[in-house]
C-alpha cells in the first residue's frame, strides 16, 4: 500500500518555511521538528487541537505549512484544519494519520481538501519530497 498521497501541485522552494507540527506523540514531534530545522524550517509544535488553534490564532503572519496528526487527545484534527484555512488561506496542510485511508476520519479529513495525506508510519523522505515541491518552501 502506498504511504503518501499528493493532492495538489507543488512548486520550487525559495524562502524559509514557517511550519506548525500538530502531533501528540512527543517523540514523533521532536523527530519531525529536528528534521525540518535541519533543512531550514522555523518550527513550532502543538500537542493538541486546542494548542494548535491557539498557535494559529496568535501567529502572524502564520505558518506556511501545517503537518497535522488527525487523532489528537482532545479530538480529531478536523477543527484545526478548518481554522487553519480560515485564518491562513495560503497554508499548505498535510494530514498525518495511523488510521487507514478508507477510515471515516480520513475520509472526513479528505473532504476538507488537505494538500497531502501521509499514512503512518511515515517516511521522512516522502515529507521532504512534498515540502521541496511546495511554493515558497
């Protein structure tokens, strides 16, 4: 089974990328953060939907990229996706999930039109390849 689905066209990278990682597993968040910092991203982490929404509301100019775990301790990441699109129209959103691609949670997230879907366990190379193709990434 393919682990990643790219849903929107990408472009060449040109500037430092502001990235918000929403992941409740501290080890996974830290690994992603370290990887992205190494390739020049400015990274902020949130461990819950409420932390992510607070970060989105206080962020100016806001993140360029949102890496969003779908299953969070205070609910699904759907509300975060909606809030990110509402506040930061140009943010590129990748949903990360351990749920199967056909699960209801994933199908509901896909209906909100994220830019990519990564099924866990994810390959860092897939995330980097997606990021490399983003405009301004």
